[in-house]
């Protein structure tokens, strides 16, 4: 499965969301992308708008985060039942900005991931190391810890709805992506962790690259055998640039 997933982060009002979809749907070609899944995660306030604009299309609309509890006195948080009520298809879990700015631990992320998958939704699990950890030769150890902690509460029934995105923290929003060969090596390592735990089911989990992905650099990543697409930040805010990434991945995968 090849995937392009858009993480809009804290961008776009409802009207800006409508404007994006009006243009993107002019470019979007469902028949040409039948083996390429497009996922878009707007901010909470625009999810319902995005779902309406994407109605009767193959596009998946999701959320950028979710609280680990179903309800309670958690001011400002959004629960899984609330997202299910809207009709989202997937949730992003464990993004590095959640880990860094909101101090989410591996254990908390594992709880969220289990709840999302247990509810029958898809989940994009984000993992990745900092620049200091990579320079210290600790990249694989850090990613292994993140992956194995997230997998701990899961069983084989969850895995068909799991997507893993490798996002080196030092490449996110900096304009400086990882080298394609380094990203490929980490994807291959993540694949080995999934296969060791879940066998053939682990072999089928889509692996995405994220970290300053844009049309100008994506071709080299798209040609790597263990990279099945991308989790895209800034370049996904522009419908023309986001569609260009589709064309690149379609060309690379035939």
C-alpha cells in the first residue's frame, strides 16, 4: 500500500480548508491513484468541513491527535468517541511535536495507539530520533525503543490498520531532510522489528518517511524499496504541491 498523508498541524480555518479541497479535487484523479491512498489530517476545527468536502471521494480524513481516555475532566482535549462520531478514518499518534512540546511518553503513546486500533480506526505511529541521538550513534536504539513500546499492547488483529512513519526529529520543519539512503536504512530496520514481532502481518505494514518532504526532494525517497510514501507537513498545505507529490510517487511506483 502506497500512502501520502497530510498533517496540516495548526493551519487552516474552515474557509481555508474549503478552498484547499476545491482546488485539490480539481487535480485529484481517483482512477489514476487507485493503489495510492491519500490521507489528510486537518486541525480539529476543520475535520467536519474536510469530511464534507471529501464526501464521495476515496480521500481519508483523520485527526492529528487524540486523548487516551474516552471521557472525563480533561479541559481542551478530544476523545476517541468524539472523533468516531465525526466519522474520521485515522489518527496520527506519537508525532515528535507531541513528544517534545507536550511531553508524551512512549507508554502514553502506546495507550493511545491501542485505543485507536481497538476502535477499528487506522493509526499512523510516528517515530524518530533527535540530531544529538543520531550523532551519538543512538538512532536505531531510540527508534527501536519507540517502536517496541508502541507494539507492546498490540496483537495481530490490530496490525492490518497500522501505518508507521519514520520522522527524524532534526529534519521536521527545518528544510533539511534525511539522506534517502539513511531513511531507507531506518525503514529497513523498522521493518525487521515489525516482522520479528508479527511475522507476515508485520511485513505488510506501510512505512512512510516524514521530515521536510517536498516535491523538490521526494523523488529519491519514493524510489527506495522500503519507503511506501510520506507523511507531509508544510508541502501538504498547498494543493498544487501536495498533488505534485502524488505524481512523483505514482511515477516511482508505476
